[in-house]
C-alpha cells in the first residue's frame, strides 16, 4: 500500500498527493519538500513540522495527527524517532543501487542510451502522524 492509498483508506480527501484512481488531485498548499531531517518535538503542536499549512499559520494550533496527517518519504532515522513517529515511505535503496550499477555497466563508454522508465515498489511504514480526519 502506498501513501495515497493509506490516506484515502483513513478517509482523507484533501491531500498533497494524487489519488488518481479516486479522482483526487493534490492540493499544492499541502505539499512541502523539505530537507532530510525531521524536528523532534512533541505531538502537541505542529509548529515543529514543515508542511505549508503549519508554517503559514502556526497560530492555528493544529495537532498531528488529530487535525493534520503527515507522510514523509525516505524513512531516514530521524523520521523513525520523531514525536509523533512519522508515517513514511521507504524506497528500495539497495535495489535502486543494484539497478543503477547494472545499467551503468551495460552502457558502453561514451555512448548515449535511450531514456528508460523503471518503477520499483516502495514500502509504507505507518507511524503516529496519520489518522482519520476529524
């Protein structure tokens, strides 16, 4: 299950990801592309979380996950030890590296290759940062 399906299953309809099968487009106001770290703060306030709605209106007093569900990507260590523990998507890093090496080895030196699309499965690691909408 991916992040979109997870959020849809919880009942979310306003999301920062496309849920094409459900006819839901992402709301750009809900997307934040941050760095590789997650602040470690209490779940009592989302002022520590980077998403645009919280950054734009910290006085709103939003709480994760009661008022706002958040899903991260990469499953780096800070996301696993944040409070609340971040629901995150883990990419298949070993498989990506192995495939990259195979592709590089197959390309003769100095020769161009055609564009290639490769889709690899990710893993959703549920945390405490997602819940059904209030």
